[in-house]
C-alpha cells in the first residue's frame, strides 16, 4: 500500500469515528407536541409524551399560533403536529431524551392540534 493511500485510509477512519463519538444511538419517533413549559416534546404512538433536549443547532420558537423547531439561522424546519424522528438517548436520570444529529420531519396526516 502506498503512503498516500495509507494516509487517506487513516484520515477517513479517524474522521468517520470522530462524528460518532458522544451521540447515543437510540431512536425517538412521534408527533411534536407542546410540553406545557414553552417547549416541544415528542408524543409516541402509545400516547407517551417524552420531553426532549434539542441539539445545539435546534431551538424552540413561536411560529404563528404554534411552537416550532428552528435552526441556528432561524429557519423553521418542524412544527407542532408534524412527525419527527431523531437519534440520541436518555439525558441523565430523568425522562428527558437528548437528541443529537439530524432531525427527520414528515408532515402528519392529521395534525394533533
């Protein structure tokens, strides 16, 4: 194997594993609902509402009469009543899910509002 190929291989392994560290691999899916404290939570198919600690590039904002998720530039990408899917894991001892990575959004067939 040439030196260039070895360096490229090592760099790709290092960069590929760097993005995976620190992010749990659990999956949370459901409909975005108001959490009663000015934030958004996820309601699963069984009706369980899970509070969410949103990743650093997402924050809860007001979008008309509803709450929404926006990115750091203020672009709204998910609204109450939409189905979301995200990776992450439980934050500490509490019931809060710590989301990390991208948040996939699919419009709900019938909004919960």
